C-alpha cells in the first residue's frame, strides 16, 4: 500500500467494472480536487484490478464478493491507517460525476457527513412509482432524525470527515445492500451531523448494471428493514483512535 499524498481519499468499491473503471479513475484525477484513489476490488472475476492499477489507483483486492458494505469498511480502515482527513465514496461505473466531488466535500465544512443528493435542484435525475414513494418515506423519516432536510438518503455519493470515519469503522454494516440507510441512521444516532448538496447523476459509463427494477424494489424493501433495525440500535460514541 502507498502512503497518503493528499488529505482526501476517494474510495471506489468495484465489482466487475473493467469496462468503466479506467475512465472513471482518469476523470477523478483530472476533474476532482487533489486526492488519492483507492479501488477496493470486491472479488471481481474480470480485469477490474489490472485496469485500475494501470490507471494509477491503489488497489486492494478482496478474496470474494462482500458487497458495498464490506468494500467500504476496507476503504475506511485504509483511510484511518494512512491518516486521511476526509474520504468520499465514488461509484466505479462513472454515474457519479467527478466534477461534483469538490461540491460534496465542501459539504463537510459544517457537517460530519455530506451526501451528494440527486433530488436537490441539480441535474434531472428522476424516479417514479413505488420506488419514488419508498424513497420519500425513507427521506422523510431520516430527515427528522438528522434535523435537516434530506431528499436522497440512498445516495452512495457521500463524504466523511475523521469523526465519521471513526464511527463507520465501529459500526458500518458489512451486509450486502444494507450500507446506505443503516450506516446513515447509526451515524446520526451516534452524534454525527449530516447535510446534503445537490449533484447531477450520469448514465453508467460502461459495463452491466447490477441492479434491475426488480432488484431495485428489493433493495428499497431491505432498506426499509435496515431503517427499522437501525432505529433499535443503542446510541454510541465514535472511538477516539
């Protein structure tokens, strides 16, 4: 593993993203703020790790697919070990526009966690039907916990400061697809502050999506269950080391 060259670490969980990840890393380094890029290869069966290394990213390879939660825990541990002051999660498929990274990081000026929100007067991303209704219920509920208006609590385009990184290391869920809602609720209940900033959402820049409409509906159903479980957890304080 390389030593930190910058204060900011971009964590990029990746599973079979060899078609898109090279260009995504190149765009992060060209259009994002000064940063290091860590790709957590989540048990890919293609050339994701090789392509990422060729694009000058640091790569950690997991022995099998653990899901986004397991990959992000690996990224947070790496960030703490190397002393990064802030991290941001960016999807390997290019849907998160690297030009928005600085905007999301700027949200950390007055919060511990900043969410890049797709429904906050930026871009034209929309959802309809049951998916929209479920996302609205989740956003309404978590907004009240956070005491601020949040419109996109399932967004994975998130930044965290050192306090939030410590909290994530203690409590970030490793369960597949349980990462966004559970992690956010537990962080809020542990004393982390949250705000959102508007970002645009792009089409996948290559490869095959792992979610289809049915999987998306299942995801939201599981998110609702994750919310209920998270609300029953005991409050905690992030560790100091």
